[in-house]
């Protein structure tokens, strides 16, 4: 018992050292995928428990993309369980990428509110409003600081797809930004 | 290269994902194409705006505590008992503070308060050392004294800082000693010993007072950089690098081990 507990203790310690530095990364991605603080909390916790269970068999790749892959699976499972239709759960969005409106006029938001809105808040909102899978791609690149290869691995798509999604995401953000700023796009 | 190709590739250029040959191709196209040049400039500005917007939402302390409490293979009967996960008072720091979550939940709030207090202090220092690390890479001022000879680096610090930072040669272990630098953190002079692992630079900051003293090593990540902090020999050590956490931990472990009394230096 003592030996077992010692091993588990050691495993927990190694896991903490390896995985907990990426807690903020996991949380940021969970917020982006689920758009809800409580759900993000649950998903990140589930992700860490799963990761700990599989830590014995972990041989790489880098810890961050490994964790985020688990997290993304947890989030997708959650969408499936709820029976929610979210584009994050499948690839059908990609086929319709060209149909995604680049930007809709922000009719719901009064012009005066936009003017007051701080630039940082605008950027946060614009990223949050990006449709999946473009949202997760830009978040993994700009916030989680993953390489194209790592993003491809987490999202389970080819690197070429990552590149086109990223180009599309930035294009949408740019149009939206220009619209929000009132500049010609 | 046409504009359609360049449109995709300029993102890869922006993200540092292109090899030299492709980067040249894209740059050549941009030089001839005002439209694509404008796009690149716009995306670059947007990227900078995103970087400045602090988009990375930090995990709440309560979530960290929950994860920590659940970690050591919690049996179905409930949380791990204190016997399975003994609390070590010497590690009342970053992670172990959260380890306190494994004790009876009544004590959780109190221990969290303590943890948060310690964290704030250390988090501020962690932010400072990461900023110093980034500055050292940006300003092309990584080394004041550039040598792989530990016996040159160590005397160089004499009289510049009020500590004699240990300078350890870890070349055999794959960490190349590059040199030393005098840095300032929070207005105080701090010694930095600079190492390299493959293409990753490691700054090892050494000072008498720099954060709360922890005998055990603490790990954290700030702005994507990994940080290891520990105390020993009356000094505070902060290792910062973009190296992955495991390898930086290995580095810090080797430095700490070689400094322990009895270890050959």
C-alpha cells in the first residue's frame, strides 16, 4: 500500500510539474470552444483527470498540444452529450466555409456603444464571434501559441487546412475590425 | 507566385512557419504587389493588437484547486486522504498550496487564502523575470560576458551584484553555458547566467531576495514561457525559457542538485 501510494504520489507530482503550467492555455481554449465559464471549468477539470489517467502511457508529443487534444475531445463529447449542434464537433463547416458571411453589420449594437468600447474589448468580442472552426484555429495560434503542425494535430486536420482556416479567420477578423472601426474594409 | 497563393502564404510568413526559400518567394511577391503588401501590414497590425489585448483568460484559482484536489488518483470513496497525499509544509507554494485541497474541505478556504497570498507575491516576480527574459532576447543584449568557461563568468559578477552566483558547466548534459549578464528586476541588480539548449535560451536569474523562499521547486508558465523557481544556499533561483516544461525542469534539477552541499561543483 505504501509503495503504491508512493508511486501514485510520484506520478501525481510529475504530472503536476508537466501539465499544470498549461492550465491557463487549457482554460483559454475551453472558454473559446464552450463560450461559458462554468462549462469551461468542468471541461478543463475533466481534461486534467483524463490526462492524469493516461499519463503513464504519455510519450509525447509536447505536453501542451497533447493536453489540448484531450480537452478538445472532452468539449466535443460534451456537445454530443447535450445533443447540441455546434460546428466544433464536426468538419461540415469547412465544406461551407465560403458560405460563412465575412461580416454582418452590427445592427444589434448601437454605434455609440461601439465607440465607447475599448479596442481590446472589440478584439475579444470579434474573436468570440468567429464561427468554428476558424475560432479555435486562431485561438490555438494566437493565444495558445501552437505551431501549425501542433494545431493540425490537435484539430485532427492536415496542415494545409490549418493554413487556409487561419487565413480565413484573419480575413474575417480584419473585415469585422474595419467594420467595427467604421473604416472602409 | 500569384496573389491567391500569396494570400495563404503571407500568414505562414507572419507566423514564422516558412523556410528561407518560401519566405523569399513571398517577400518577392509582396515587394511587387501593393495589395498583398497592404494585407500583410494589416494582418501584422491585427496580430499585434491581439497580442496586446490580453485575450488569454486565466484559469480561476478555484478551478486550479479543484484539479489539484482531485489529482492523486482519487479513490471512488472520495478525495484522497491526507495520508495518501501528505502535505509538505516546505512546499507551501504554487502547487503544493493547491495540494492543500486534498485535506478536509473545511480547511480549503483558509489554505487557499494563504496560497493566493504567496502566489501573488511570486506571480509578480515570475512576471518580472519573464519580462527580463524577453528583454534579453529582444534588445540583442543577452550577454555582458560571453564565454562558455565557467571560471570566466563567475568572477565577472564580482562587485556587480551582491551575490556570487554559482556558475555550473552543464555542457555534458546538453545545456551549453553561453555567458553572464547583469540585469535589473524591480530596480535591483540581478545576476543572470545564460544557457542554451538546442535553439532555446535559458536565463537563470540569481539574487538574494527575489520572491518567497521555497526549498522545493515550483513550476509555472507565464506568457508561454516556462518558469522554475527554487531557493537554496541563501539564494533565489529563477530559470526562464521557452524550452518545454520537462526539459527546463531537468535543467533546474541539475543546477539545484549540483549546488547541494556535498555535490561536486
